[in-house]
């Protein structure tokens, strides 16, 4: 059974969030949020809300 970890990247610097997300996984999709995936010995899903902190509603 594969373990899955899902996490949000929050912070006021979108460039830093994107840089960190790219180091954690491969970019999967992008709209209001950008998803990054890593799937090797475990599954890691990283969510980068693109308009955060200006529009925190994208987290919901």
C-alpha cells in the first residue's frame, strides 16, 4: 500500500513557493492552484495556491 502525503505551501513570496515546489515534485496542473507530484517510494502531493495570500479562498 502506497502512503500518500498532501501538503500546502503557504507564504507571501510566490517565487519562493514555486522554487520549493519544483524541488519537491513534478508540476502536474495549474489554474487557481498549482499541483506538484512526487511518486516513487511514497506519493507526495504539493499544492501551491497561486493567488495566496491575496485571495485565501483558493485554499478551500
